[in-house]
C-alpha cells in the first residue's frame, strides 16, 4: 500500500484534476508554462550543500548542479520532462540535485529547445550537443550517464540512439524515469490506468505530441524511440509508477531493448503516479527511488 505521504499528495493532485473546469478555450502555451513553473515550485525538497551555476554546453543553456562532496569525474546529463513544451532545468532542480547527491556526482541539467517554437528534432539536437560537450570536456564515456523524466525519459533514449548513429561512444548508462516513448498512445495502460493516473491523460499527451512533432511523423524513431532500433545502446535502468497511463511505454521499451540485446532493469513502483520521483524528500517512495538510482550508478562508475 502507498505510504500516508503518497496518499495525501495523490489526494491533492486528484482534487486539482477533478476541479479543473473543462469549459472554455484550452490554456495557451504561455499559460501552461506558467502553471507548470508554479506547480513544480512546491514539489520535492532541496538537499543541503549543493552548488548551482548557470552554464552553456555547446550553446545549450543549463545548470551545473554540484554537491560539495561530489566526484569531479562523474556526471549525469539530465533532461527534464514537460511534454517537450513546458518546464525547465529550474523546475527540475530539486529532483536533479537529489540524484547528484545520491550518486555523489555532478549533474548537467540542460534547457533544450521547446516546442512549438522549436519542434522535433530540436530537443534531440540539443541533447546530443550537450553530450558531445561532456566528451569534449574530458569526461570519460564510462563516467557519464544520461537521465530524464517523462518526455526527458524519451529524450534519454533518443539521445543514446543519436549518439550511436553519430559514431560517438555510449555513456555508462541511460536512466529514463516514466519515459514517454510512444507519441500515439497505443499502450494498453493508457486505458486500463486512466482512472488511476491523476496527472497524465490522452488529451494532454495528444496536444503536446502535435506541438512537438510539427509536420513530422509520430513514429519517427528519434521522436518516439519505442520505434527505434535499440541495438548497441548503453545499459538501461527504467523506473515507472504502477498507476501511470504511460506504464506500458516503460514495459514495452524494456521488452524491445532486451530483445535487441540491451541490458535492462525495470522497476515498477506500485500505486505511484507519473514522475513520482519529483516528490523526493516528501514521500518515502520517491526518496527510495532516488536512492536506487544512486546505488545503481555508484555500483557502475569506473
């Protein structure tokens, strides 16, 4: 059973969803972005003794997040979620900072370009540019991991595929959290978990998919990496909530990667919502999930 903290948080999320007035025009992109910023300001806690500095990685803006005791040689490239339309490195500062502390490493969290102003493949181009920046800065591939949540989880897989296709070495691992890898919403859990997921539904996903893909195909393998050729990718550690509509994005991705010979670990957290890890410090399940990420990385760093 979910913890009391998780139940309380879920009740707040559900109440907000149930009280959204459906009439009237849909919110503009600017309104969506403002709402996402305001919401994320209350999600998670900020760990102590973490330094944050603005930076640029091959022209892609972002944040260096560095625990004061962190290894100087190990880094996670973090790709925030938000449907490729909203959110930023700032909205995900707390989540990325806890990953940095848990794995005793630095985190480079980037602000890849967002749709609709910059549709696909802008996000993939920026993620690959940031990865090149880390390699060019002297970080060994086996001391780099790439992680991200939701759209950033899908972008994590796309970045691995793009790096492979560009002839770059794979990083040590990819760690997608609740990844969105199917822009068409074909997973069975889109329907079977519709009553359980208080955060993500078909309507919002379809709108963001249209903004993100522009005139492209929703089965472009770098936009919907469920359809990518996955051979030769770095080991994957996937986390997802059991109550997510996007649960089957994770299970299908894990199955396809395993068939392609990729080492895969999939952790499904019962009763958890989409990107529940963002509530780290506020619910024990999120704190445990971040701890598992840290243990996974610490066991593999060279």
